[in-house]
C-alpha cells in the first residue's frame, strides 16, 4: 500500500510504499477513503510533540473507510505505527461506526474531529436546552467555529462568538453567531464588550482558558446559574475560586479523548447520525494522498479543512 510516512519531526511526511497492515483478533483491515489533516495531526508529527511515538510512523488518527463487505464507517483508535493517512488501516472492529448514506466521505472526515468537543460539552456536560444562550470562547479556532454551528443546531436561542481573528468572526455571523466579541483589545474594553454582548448567557464553552477566560468569567458572573465548560485537558479557569462558585457559576471540564470507550462511541455515533440534517458549514477540500507534502505546509489558519484521499 501507499502511505504518508513521518521519518523526521523536521520534515513533512513523504509518500511511500509500505507493507500492508495485518489484522489481529478483533481487528479489521479497511480501505481508507478519506483522512482529515487536523491541526492535532500536524502537532503530533512535530518536533515539539512531547510524548509522541518516535518516527517512522503513519500520521492521522481517524478517517472514513470501507470494510471488506463494502460498508462505509468512521474509524478511530489506531495503533502505532499505522495511522489513517494510508490506503489501508487496521482498526479494532469496535471502533468502526457506520455512516449514513446521505453524507459524503470528505464531510465526515473533516467534521467529526473538530465537532466532537462541542457536541459532548453542550449535550452532556452543560445539558444545553432549546432556547438557552451560549458563548463560545475561542470561536475562531477549528473546534470553536464548529461549536458555534453545533450550538445553533442543538437549539440555542442565542449564540455569541468570541475570538481574536476579526475576519473569522465576521464569517461566523453568517453561519450561526448572533453577535461577536473581539478579544484583541485591552482588558477593560474586552470586559465591557463581553458584559454587553454575552450578558445573561446560560452556557460558556471555553476553548481558551488564560486571561481572556478570566475576563469573561468576571464579566458574566452575577448571582445566577451559569454553566462554564472548559474544553480539553488542563485546569479550568477559576476552578478554585469559591466566590465564583457561590455566585452561581458551575465550572466543569470535558475532554472527549478521556471519555470511557463506550460513552465515546455512543457520542460519536449520535453526532455522525445527526450530520445528514445538520447542514454544517465545513469548508472542506480534498487533496490526493500523494500530495501530502504540500498539503502539510498549507496555511492552517484559513478555516479550510484539508482531507487527504488515497
């Protein structure tokens, strides 16, 4: 088979011919038809990727493939050194999730990864109800952009997007945001704009933490119930502040990667089954696997989701 291969953290992956992977008990070898070049995939093959497996290896940790019977599935849970950026991948059978007929391969490969955190945070951790309002902190990042749309898809009555990229904020107004808050000003200006635009929000999805989150937290806390969900690893901002908890702010954290296997599979399945009717604005572009070198160097800040297709 042909595959993208990371042989050095200092260079882009190369397109090479390798021996086909062999399935062990409980596994299956599937034909890969689409694999997302997510920011985390680039990071995992970079020189600063602490704790990552040493080269050589095939990058990519999820994708869309066809089982030997021909059925399409979304797959994840790959084991070193076989990633998803190859013509074939060996996957545990339990990690293969059927895909509805009316959603295409590239859309699934581009969408599931950046959408999963918002899906789990709003549906599960925050318990978002129809008509409630949502603030997305870090809305101009890959996951944040999808979170704005997923909040609307789940029935949010009002969605506020906050981020540093003003051009991307303008685009978010076209795909689900009711208002935006630029985070590139001084603390006082950001705090005032946050208090004005996001006053009364019910749920905050925090992809940033740090100073912007601290400003938002103090601007919005005010004696009513506010569900604040920090997304990803690390310590949620304000988690040790008893005064904020007493003011009605409920601070929690969610990391889809650390979910129990059964729960993660259930959430992935529900997200994928919802996709045909979701009408999410993904901006996905497919690039042949043999062009992985140039795809790897493409600008990752434009909002375009790159998907490699063998």
